[in-house]
C-alpha cells in the first residue's frame, strides 16, 4: 500500500514516546486517540497489533462509546474553563504555580502477596502501578485453598520485568526437497521453488510478557481459620503523606472480623 510507510511512522512515533517515558509497551493499560487522524481505522488496527490484548484502544473504530477524537481537545478546554470561570485572576495564577500542581506519586507498584499451605512462595497481585498519584485506594479479592486454613497476607512493593521467550525453531522439512528420480535428485526448478518458499517464511517474533517480582515488604498480617473455598478481601489506602492503611478480612459478604493496620509515612516522590 502507498500509505503503509505513513502508518508505520505513526507506530514508530508511539513506540518512541513510550520508550522516552522509560516504559514498556506492556506497561500501557489504555490508549486514547485524539485528533482528526484518529478517525482512520488503520491507525487503531496497527495499535491493536502493537499493544497487548489487555490494553484498551479507544477510538471510533474500536469502541462505539468512544468520544469523537476531534472533540477531545475542545472538551478538555471547556472542562478546565468551567472549573476556573469563577476564580479571580490571582487565584488562577496561584493555582498553576509549581508548588501547587506538584503531585506525590508512588515510586514502586504496591500489591498483595498471599501465602498459604498450598502456595508457600505466595501469589503476588499488583493493586497500584508505580507512578500512580496519591491519595489512592485499591481493593483486591483473593481465593484461598479449597480446603481453607490459615492465610498469610503481605503488602509488598512490586517490581515488573519484561520476560522474553525465544520461539521454538521449526524443523526444516527437507523431505519435500528430496525426490527419487533414478540415480539423481529433484529438478532444479523444484529446488528454486522450495528456496523461495523458505525465504518467504517470516521468523516468529519473541514472546514478551510482563512478570512481577516482590520487593520490600511494607506490612504483613494473617487470617486464621478461613472457611473452605473462602476468599480474602484486602483494601490498601495510600494517603497524601504516603502512609499506608491496610484492611483485610474474610470475604463472605458479611461484615465479619478482620484486621487493620497502618504503615507510617515513607519516602515522598514528586513529579
């Protein structure tokens, strides 16, 4: 296609933007297309191929409820104008001062590690990604062993890595090239055709996936005697002073007994 190079340049631009932000394609949860060019279905299609299936691509061609990309900038400006329409000029200037707009955020992701008799190493589930602005509140629901029992719960910092798996090389089917024709082999034309077929085969891309490793343990607690087939509800709240409030209880749908604790302020990071 004549436009293939143009569409490829859009994709490269997005890849470069993600790389400059020190992120990986697998770190992106949602992409919102803005501007008139975003109406082109091919652009959204290319982004679907670039990002993993878990990433939401919001555009007219991928979601019937997506806002018109041509209206996004105007809508954003209108929202900002409505918020400051009653402010005095001095207040507006003060509200844009760096000391006011700076927002604390997480240096590392925060998640929950659930340890039981059947999972000695534990199962880690991230609740809040790094760079998430605070204050924030996240809640997770965790299954326990089918037999029930005691469950250890650890609130940990998580570090994500990209695991790359090389595809298994395909065996060349040389049998197709060998034909018995008296004392000789196959014809030269057949060999040329087979070589063309091999050259046309594209190499399989490496399999890339996001994996989590457990970092610093911020807090830990335990719930004893969890019912058979029960579940554990864990709630994590990070305040603006970076203190962490943790609540855990057996999730039976009733306001039963649980545990609650608080981790005092850690290091504040500002963007």
